C-alpha cells in the first residue's frame, strides 16, 4: 500500500507542476481533465501526509522516552500518534478503493406506484417530493421528464433527472421497494394500510456511452396529457421510444417539442440499456458487485416508512430513525451516510479477505 501511495504522491506533484505552466489552459478540455485528476488525488495525498506525520510523531516520542522527566508525556504523545496512524490507515484503505466510475454522473430516477392502489400513488408522490427536497438541499436541480398523475394528486409514474456533482454517488442506494404504513385519508375506520412504491436509480448515460442501433428503435408520438387536463397539448409532441430487442419502453411528454422529448427519451434509453448490461455482467460474476446494502434491484424491499410510529427503518443496515417528518422533507443524509459506510466496509472486507 505504501508503494502505491508514494506513486500517487509523485503523480500529484507532476500534475501540480503541469497546472503551474503558463500554457496550461491553452487546451481547456485537457486542462479540465488534469484538474479533475488532481482534485481526485488530493484527499489521498493529504491523508498520506498526515499518516507520515503521525509516524514521525511516534518515532520522536519513542526516541525521547529514555528521559525520565519526559517519559510520561512521551508515552501520551506516542499513544495519541499511534491511534491517529491507525485511523488514517483505515481512511487510506477506503480512499484507495476502486471508485465507481458513475459516481459523479447525473441520475435518472423512476418512481412507480406499486401495491395499494390510490394510496400507493399518493406515497409515490410523497417520495417524489422527498427526493426533490433532498436535491434542493444538496444544490442539485431536478428536471421532470415524464409524470403520470392521478385525479387525487397521486403519481402513477414519474421519471426525472437529478443533475449535480456526486448525485449518483448519493442516490444510488435508493433503488428498490419502499414500503409505507399509514392510515389513508380515504380510510374511515382508521385502519393502517400497507402500500409500496418502487424506485429505480440509473446513472445518466449519453448516446455515445452506449451503442444503440437506430433500426432497433420504434418511435411513437402522442399528445401530452395529465390528470384533470394538465399539460394538455394540441399537437402530438410527446414521444415514446420502444427498443425492440430488449422490449424497453421510455416516454417523455414534458417538453413542448418532439425533438426535445425524443432527445430526453434517448438519454433514458441509453441509461436503461447500460443498466441491463450491468445486470448481465453481474449475473455472470455472481457477487462481484453485491454488497451489504443490497443489490439495488427493484424487487428488493429496502425501507419502511411507518407513520403511526413516526419511524423510518432501512432494512439493509438495520437503521431506524424516529423522525419521519424530517425524512419526508428530504433529510436523508443520516440514512445515506449509513448505507455508504456499510458499502465501504463490505468493499474493504472483499479487498482484504
């Protein structure tokens, strides 16, 4: 590990030297790529420098322990430096784990009402609101691509893009079945009902990232529509694309022109085809990308929102929080941090069997 860290430090110094050259920004695209690489290495280099300093502090303290007057102080210094070194060693192991190449990408999210009829659609609407509020807190933007609402304000299905640095690295843990337990507004007897909604999270892919044969795509156009006459369009601007080999269907009706809706559909299709390929690779190498926080498959129940008890439980890490109102208002960091930590621990275990 130390040899690898030294090589990273050398590479970082090389990039720093290049960035100080007068003609560094002559090629903006190349400069941006080098700066991204430099920024990615910086946390590792800083942590390694702290690790080396802790080592030096241990050596200095040990050298002075022979002095009776300094022994007690040196022992305390040595113990503190040793504890710091061990903590930094663990941090370095995490920093050196292979990065998910999609972590910095934007996200395409899909929310579908599941079991529970209108109540599941109302819950799907609550989830859309929750993710919208979380995105706002993170400084990300949301762009609705397809929204199919019910007469009572529920959401049968919603497709949207979350744009912002690190969006996929945080939201990728949200894929799966979300379960709600609450008394529906339409329930006169006060009985608690259980309903579900499914969430899918895909890294946004461009057409150039995935090979798509135009001959494999059937395009259909239709008029935009929504509950209560919302989003009605007199022209057929909404677009539906059918990828014939896979059977994948995507639709977009939020833009006013066919061209814009088709462009968004192609981005959605590229992301879905990428996901399909990843699932195929996963099945060939069973367990390679499986982790303690779950497979991310849409049929896996990942979280329960129990309104009568005011709790949210994430079943993958056994975390229960009694602050359901805050969570539904987009306070997701505590849950996502726990999932990210568990994911890192699992990867560390696999890296050091």
